[in-house]
């Protein structure tokens, strides 16, 4: 005998006090049942948890349980519901009843366990997806920006998507970003990051709650990337960049004046080598051996970095034999006995080796591999985009060159090809607004970071667009690319404008608006709040140093002057700066060098 639902009015009378105390208008309009269904306009707004209790209590009372098909039929037979209402109800039902597609005979046999996934009152609208567990992951992964824009148009500024078994609440109004951060006490920002790191790099958890590290490890890491420690890193990076760039000179008689190369490959090689030296020191065994070692590490890093998005998505590394081998070889080069053979190791690396005392040598090395990846994976593509956008924009090139020449002159620094590297301190580097603007604009156009926080407990999130109930273990997500490409905030958002972050006085611009209101957060390639990248200051400094040296040492030009901007590699969306899908050929030659007939390199002033 089919399950029959009794009149809903009796249930309301039975629970009238509770209904009045908890009722809030939800986004779904639930139809009355029984005699009310006959009235084409008689519809009641009711939270889904109330309806769930109605089904549950009355089913128990009458000794029968509804099947999934019966519940769906109940609503889809109501002729006064339009297509949109039916679609909304179907989406809600699929989540409300925790449908097990392998066995949907009796929904409520799941007992109380399904109640944790009911769409309760005050929660954001849900996009559940059609595939169990994956949810909307495939659509999101294919094109995150367009997927989120479509849902923003459909649901408004706040909505929930099921992604890989997680319920992710996307906050898309930049006016609400700072309000999210006000709720920091409810977030466990470490949980995701520490878990992802352990999975990707293969070390034991360094989450203080797991007992392997102390509570202040994050603060201490930040401390090794700021203040005096940052000064030391900046100075070492400037020296190492010049060491690497000078090695581009090959004193042979037939060496052409111009050298051509893929720009991304060039940036990858130079930044990786200089960055590796800066963090992990130089090998004392000799220059030739060191060069071969770095090239080997570079190849392994590329292989490992290719599979990194899959590792973050949850795939086991053993599926990727080449990437797995590359990770192990990289970690092997960072073991303590190898580091002891290197000179000028950074304070950050020394600190981690001393602090992670509960980890064995292999796990320490894999923790240092996490540092290597974090220092390179986003900095390298960011360097490429900054150089590429600057070269292809004559006005940007002219303004940047003038600023660099003026700074070097004021600092009393001259380009030399002897053992006298130029040096600019942090104050001088920070006082270069044109380069700052070029870097910011390049990162605005290429960043696709996903800022996430996990809820430690149930709480209410108060935003510009209203208040929303959030459950424990749900994820709050910001996707700043939506803001970076918003034409209201950034007119003509897809066009590179080198002076977009300069005010009328040529100083750094900080006033950007949405809906007539000034934004507190308008530029977020490095994250925000407690989850902001601890190495962001060093990253910007090393990109700026690279641009300064490229403009000082080389004449630069694109092989194809009107080359199109390469598309972004969307496979890395959510991880930070997206690399180009294809490389761009460029040409470079030293400004003040010529090669004599005898093959010697000598200095020459340009006239």
C-alpha cells in the first residue's frame, strides 16, 4: 500500500510553538499536502527541516515509510508549481533525504544520520550537482570563473556548492570579504592547509593539534619571512639573481648578439636557480657540479608540479609514477646530510630543521620540499606575467626603465660585470610604485586563488547581503578572480593597464569601489587574513628585483611584436597564479657587452 500523508494542518497545530519560534522564510516554497493541494494558490513557505520532521513523525505514527519516488511524486503532481519551483524542490530533496543511489528503497532507514545534510532555514541556496560525492566538481574544475558567475546570477552573492564531498559556501560580494574575516574565531584555517600539505608532500602532519609541532610554528615561520630575516632573504636573492643572469654570457667568438628563448622557460630557470640558492644555500663542491645539480632539481620540480593539482584534489601520488619519483628525488636533495654541504642556508630552513624534532630526516626533507614548492610554484608564473606584460606594453616599458634608472642613480649603484653586484635595500625597493603597479596588474589578470576556511562549529555568518547559518566542517570560500575581473571595480578588466594602481600623483592607488562603496579588499592574489601567504612580501621583492636586473642588464623585445597574450592554464585554478598554456618567444642581449675576436668579454658603453 502506498504511503499516504495526512493533513499538514494537524502537524502544524501540534508543533505550532516550535514553528513560530524557529520559522524564517526560506528560499524554497513548500506546498501544503492533502486537502490543501487542491487549492492552486494555497502554498506555505516552510523550512525543509520542518517538512522532514513532518514526514518522519507521521510516517512513524502510521507505521510506514515513504520511498524516494513517492516523495518526489507528491510534489511533482502539484500542477500549480512552475518549472523553476519544481527544479528547486528537486535539488533540495536530493540533499534533504541523503539519497543513496545504490539503494533508494527507504529513505528514512538512514535514521538520524541524514539529518546532518538537510538544507536548514537560513542556509544559502544549494547547487548539489548530479554526481554523488563529486557534486559540482567537474563543472567547477572546467571553468571556475564562469561556473561561479553563472551561480552568482542564479542565486545572488552567497550560495553553496557540493565539491568532492564538501559543502562549500562561496561569498562573491567583495563588500563582504572583510566581514568574513571578522568571524575568524569560528574558522579553522589550518586544518585544510596542513592536511593538504601532508598529502601532497608526504610528511607527517605538522598541525600543532596532532602533537608533532608547537602552537606557535605558524607565527615563527612568518617571523622568518619578515623584518631582519626578510632583509637577509632580499639581499641574498639580489646577489643570486645577478650570479645566475651573468652566467647567460657565453664568451665565444660566434656567440650571437641576440639570444632567443621561450620567456616562461627563461623565467622558470632563472627564478628557480636563484630562489633555490637563496633558501637552501650554495653547494660547496664546485660551480659545475652545482649547475648540474640545479638543472636536475629543476627537471624534477617540473614533473612534480605537473601532478600537484591532482594531489590537492585527493588523488594518491602512487598513481603518478614519474611525479612520485620526482618528489622523492627532490626530498632526497633536501636531507640534512645534503644541506650540511651547502653554505648560506636561510633562517627559515634552519628554523624548520631545528623545530621539527619529532619528524625523522626523511619527513623533515619533505617538509622542506613544501617550502620549496611554496616559494616557486606561484612566483615563477607571476614573474613571467610581469615581464611579458611589461615588454609588450611600450608605455609600461618606458615608465619602468625610467624608474629603475632613477632609483639606481639615487642609490649610487652602477651595473657592473665584475664582482660588484648592485644592491637596493627594502626601503628603496618599496619606493618603486611603477614596478609595483606593473606587478599588481599582471597578478590581477593571472591569479585564481581560492581562499578557504573550515568552520570549527555551527555559527551564523553576518554579511553585507544578510546572515547565513553555517555548519561545523562546512567550508567558506572566497574566489577573488571574480572581483579582479569585475568591470565595476576595474573598468575594461581584461586589458593590461600598467598604471591602474597609480593615482594622479604617481603614487600607489588604494581607492577602489563597488556599488559606490570603497573596498577594504580589492586586490587578493595572496589570500587574506590568517590564510594570507606568509611569503608574499619576499615574492613581490624578488619579482621586482628580477625586473630591475632585466631592464638594467638586457635589451629586451618580443620575437613577434604583436603576439597575442597566451591563455591561462585553468587546470591550476584555485592554487594561485595561473601559468600560460603556451610559451612566448623573446630576444635579449646584454646592453653594455660585446665579444672580441679573441672570445673575451669586455665592457662597452652604449652611445
